[in-house]
């Protein structure tokens, strides 16, 4: 296992890394077909439409039909990427995904953008249970990536997986957390930020996924400021989960926190808790995420703070779990331009 | 198949027997795809499958038996069926995807979908109808079993589907309305559907007691018929007699018809 050193905010950002990567993949693989549901620009697939239009089909606002069409196309030998917002990709066509895509384990990649509380769209637009829904389906691989370096690699990697995949993607400006040498690892959970050797004990391990990796990095710095040693572990593949890797990190940790931009029910927190419990381990444990509630329509920054996804909340939770008393250390403010990406 | 347990999806078989006969004997080739959206219709697929050499008649007694491949609600594990259906309203979308996929592949194959009238209650059916017409899927043919039957009773008592043909026409489909127990009408409609540049639907008016109406009670649950041993024996006798009088169609296994379509 390698430890990657992650970068610190403020992060540079990249536009449309997914859309570009999908076009590049399709140029290599003639059987790649791109489906949309009236969110072409929003899912970055306008690039595909404009460059490979003969393989792009807008299925209109009919996600149930679209999943069936994807299944038919896959049965005809195509690799199908279905693109829409995560909430529409999972809740409305759940049964269609289960019966037509997951049950026969077809080569369909469902790409759900705008995860969790990253949108001001309120409960209709916030995919807060998509990981839980997709994890529950047999044969389904579930991936949530942390930054713009990982996105193109994720497109290539999931294309190599023969069965169905749910890929969860942030929309809009995508931060660059890792350096150019970073390699996405879907097979292993990876310590992306830590100062301890792989076999040494550590005070706290934060398992983070997707947008919460950046949040965890900011929180880790604040916690280290009061003498808590911290490893941040990037969990890019939530299913199948690298159980052995999770146990390896848990066994050397005095406390464990999970961090996800998703309900704490059924997502990363649940998955890690299942591994810990079934291994018979007892370790102080907390799940940071959306605490079994729907969220309001507001800015992402407001929502992350209000619903306990911010790095300060992560610091407070982790410090208390490690036996520290308030006042807890403050997370450093990061200067950022209005509209630009910054961890909350 | 229903004799062993005394119940099964017999109504579906009785309403759709001629539909499957016309489809298998006249239209479907080994290269084509078949999606049976109401998976419950597997029973008639099995019976008809015997006639085209797809299923061994001796295997029919295993219908619905634990471990048999002749499941009571068909899946893609069912010989000859392409998708896993049974949750109603999903099959037409898969058929549309298969038809689009065939076009992308430059294939001349056709995709046939058997759809029940009750499935018009599912919104997804109309999503698929819009999609198929918009994308000009002329290689897609739907056989719609208009048997006016669903679990809670006659469909017209549950909801109003009429005007059925107008609805499909309005969605941009090539529509052929026929008596679903008239083999000649079904064959003509299938032929016209195959020639259409648009997606086609054959709306077949049928009855879940067809052929055995003098033996089965009017109020019989068309979705899941229960039959007594006496009714089974009477039906066997009646059908044996009817078969003796019927025009015999020679078995035509798919393998011998491969490449028949120019």
C-alpha cells in the first residue's frame, strides 16, 4: 500500500473532466453509447453529443424507460453510459435498474451527478440516499471519486468492469486534490494523508469518500494541531468494499470516523460499521454525514455546515471521540473566490 | 402445465395462443429478439415453443416445478426469452433498446415485444412509446394482448384504456387492430407491421377463456385460473377433438427457417 500525499486548499479546479474523458473513451471503444435525460450540458455530455452524435441519444425526461433502453442496448453488445443527476438516476428508476440492469449484470454505467448536498435544489434534487440504494443491488459496483485527477481514471476503470456500475460525480468545478502521479484505486482503500508508517498505531482514522475527502484533509490538519495523529483514507469504491484494507486501518486506529456527503444510513458509514462489527472489533466510532433527514434548498456551503458535513463539525466530532474536551481547534479558513471550489 | 397443480396462468395462454402461433410460425426468426413483457405469459411461450422445436414436449410437465427451467414467470433464463420481465411495464423499453442497438450494429433483425393491455396503465409504457416513435424504430413490433383482464377483474372496470388504437396512433405508431383469435388476421397484421418504417403495434382483441369458455366459469379470475381435475379432463377431450378437426400446420423448427427472410 502506498501513501499518497494530498494537496491542500485552495485547490485549482477543472471543468468537465468527466465529459472529456467519456469522449476519449468512446473514441477508443466503438461500442460505447451515451444516453441522456434532458440534462445534456449539466452532465457534461454535450461534448459527446457534439463530437460523437451518432452514438448519443437523448431519452428525454423518462428515466424508467431510459434504464430499459440501456439494458436493451447492452444486450445488443454496446457499453452504455446513462447520464443524469444522481437523484433521478437512482430513486425513480430503481426497479428498472434492479430488474433490467443489475439482475442480468449488464454492461451499463449509470453516472449520477450532483451528489448529496452539493446542490441548492433542495430535497427533489439532492441525491442523499443514492449510495444506499445502489449498494443494496447485487452485481452493482459503486464508485465515488474525490477529485479531477480521479475522474478520467474512473471512466477508464469502470469501462473495464464487465458489469453495472454506479459512478457518483460532483458537478461543475472539480477540485484537484492530488498530484499528477496519483492513481485511482478501486480495489483498495488508500491512506491519502497521514504521517504514521503503515504498521504504526494512529490516534484517528477518517474514512472519507467523494467530496468529503477534501473536508477530511482540512479537518485532519486542525486535529494534528492539538496532537492527534490522523490518517485520511480515501474510499473510492464503496462496493465491493476493500474489507481487508478497512480492517487493516481500523486495527491500528484508536478511533474511527467516516465522512460522507450522503445519509449515514446505508452509505460509507454503514459499510465500514458492518466490517468492524462482523470482525468483532470494538473501536470508538462515529459517522459524519446527513443524519437521517431531508435537507433544505440553500447554498452548498450553508448546507454542508447546517447538516454537519463541514470540516469543523468533523473536527468537533473526532476530537470528542478521541477524548478531547471543548474548545476544539478551529479549522483554518481558506480564502476562495466567490463561486470557486473550496472545502467547507 | 396447469393440470399438475390445478392452477396457473391459463387465461394468458388462452388469450394469447393465436398471437404466439402467428408470431412463431410466421414472423419470428432465430436472429430476432423476443421480449415478453408480461413474464406470466411464459406458459404460452412454452406451449408454442414445442411447436417450433424449441422446447421438448416432455419438459412441459416441469412448468413451475422447483428447479425447473420453465419458471411460471419467465426470466432471461427461460429458453427463447431475451429479458427478465414480470414487473409490468418494463419490457417495451428493453425491446426499444434492443431495436436501437440492432440499428447501430447495422443488423436487419427485428425485435418483437408481447405487451399486455394492463401494461398501458404503467407510465413507462408511454415513455417507451414516445422514445420508439421519436427514434423511428421501424424494426420494433409490439403484439398487444387486449384481453381486458387484470388481477382485480376486467380492465375496463379498473380503469379506462379506450380508445386504445387512437392512443398508439397519437404516439406515432403504425397500428393494426385485429381479432386476436383470427390467425389469418394476425398473420396479415404482422406482415404489415414488418413492412412499416415506424414502430408497429398489433392490437389483438382477445378473451382469457377463448376455446374453453363452455368449461370455465364466466367469473373466472383471468389472471390466475384455478381448474378442477374434471375441468382439466373435459378440456383435454375438447382440445383433442378440436385438434382433429383443425387445419394442421407442420412443425417448423427455427433452425430450418434460419435465413428464410431475404
